[in-house]
C-alpha cells in the first residue's frame, strides 16, 4: 500500500466539507481530480470508504475510523507548526483539558496566570480525558488537566482540587423544593440526561446507580456539562454533573448535592520523562498555590496537592 499525502488530503477535505464539490473547492482542485484521488485511495487501501446515496457520498464505518487516525496525524503536524512558531516568541505553554473544567478554570487559573505572565502565550485544547492523556504522553502538550483516577508510569500526576457532583433539577419538579442532599434513589424512573458512555464520570455514576438498583429514564446523552444542563432545562429532565457550578444562566434548574456523594480529584499531569521548561514549572507552582477551588463555590472543595502515580489509565 502506497498512500500519497495528496490522497489523504483529499479524504480529509471530503470528511470536513461533506461533499466532493465542497471538498474539491477546499483542496483547490477540480471535482474530477478530487474523485480520482478518492478512488485511488480506496484502491490502495483495499477499503470501501464511501457509499453513494441520494445525498451524495456517505462515509462508511471504516472511513470514520480512518478519519480519527488522519485527524490525529494532522494534529501532530499542526503541533509541529505551532512549536516552530512558538520558538519565535518569548514563551509558550500548551494545555489540554476536559470540557467541564474549562469554564471554571478560565477564570480561576488561566486568566490570573496570563495576567501575571504577560509574555506567555497559552494554547488551550478541549479534549476527552483519553485524548488529553494521549497528548501528554506523546508530548503534544505540556500539561493535561482532568479528573482522577489518572496514573501511569509515563505521567507525573498532581492533585490540585476536588469536585463534588450535584444533581441539576428543573425548578418545576417537586424535588426542586426539597432542601439538602438528594438521595440518588429519587432518580429512579425519572427523565434523565446522561453523559456519553465513554465519560469516566458517567462510568462512576453508573456504578453507584447500578449497585443500588436505580434506573433513571435516559432521554439523551451529552458530552459536556453545559450541554447536559441545557438539555435538562429544555426537556425538562434531571442530570447529575461533576460539580454544582454550571457556568451559565440556568434559571430553569436548581442544584442539589447528591447522597451518597461522588467526588473526583482534579489533577494536572505532565510527561514523567520530559523536563519542564521554566514557564511550565511556573504554571505548575501557580496551579498548586493559587487556591484553585476557593473561588469556584460549589465547583471544588479545596484539597492539599500531592503527586501521585503508578497505576494504569484506561
């Protein structure tokens, strides 16, 4: 198999644009040239990548799987370009983090650090936990910020805070008027917005519910805290999120802690085999000392920082 870069570029253009015509325009080639590149790619790979329908070419499951690897490769190329550009400026710091942490950390960690270090350019990528860890191990970013449990021989892990899960309840629901922690048993049979099944938080919550025989009625699945809350407010339905801070105006929802509680450590990770730059060391120290959780109300309960490591992450 001898794939060419041009074939891969044509494949990526089609996946991003959604049609041969728009993909050809994006790539700057004619439509016949675009079609030939895609046909040659299918011949070289021996895969059926697209099926023709009344709506045009539709990607097959093989194409979707291949696209993930293509995007990962192009992300690596983009990172090389970013590194080259970064070497021309005073300092650069690259961080990948999970979606639910970005709104709170933007105000309590990233902005204060940027104000204190005006010569530092921060590059922030929102990724899943798995992708965040992969990027740190492969040295595509300086740091990853996510939730425990996270450990690996390849990573140095430091706890910088803790979240306490909360149930978001529509204001019209009778449970919204009840004070105090919400027993998880109250979720049984209730309309519910869950996180995606590959979410570590979803897996932890499902374990609690399964052990107690609690079966909420899942109406939708969401990737981020904000999306879960928006859906819960719109349906209406209940949802359980990693913390009680919703980072937005959700006047149709009220927040209640859950019982039993579900806490998760917030951790910052970096490669164990890569020496930190001066600016990276400053950032790590800043994250440990700033009192990260004090300003986030129900987002965090402050936790003493300490390094961890040794177990395998999935």
